[in-house]
C-alpha cells in the first residue's frame, strides 16, 4: 500500500491511513513495518458467500490529510 501510494512506510502512520472493511468483520489491516495489506483475521469463504459462486470482499483505504 505504501508503495502504491508513493509514501514511505512511516508516513502511513503519520497520515492516519486505515482500512474500512465493508461487511461484518475486520478482515484486512496494514502491516506497520512493511506497509503491506494483510489479513487481520481468518476469512471463511463458505460462511461469507454460502451460495454465491464469485465471492468479493470490499474495503476502502482512508488517508487523512492531503495527498
């Protein structure tokens, strides 16, 4: 995420970058030391998308301040 935004990793914390998950759980997080997008908890496809062939989890990246 840091690389995609063109920011150094410490700037993620300084700018208040965080992930908003759409849905019931908090599935994604930013790794503080690398700036990588990681899974924050176990994702159970069968539970989330019981009868849907294509399962999609949506999230938003929020960056406070100006870019």
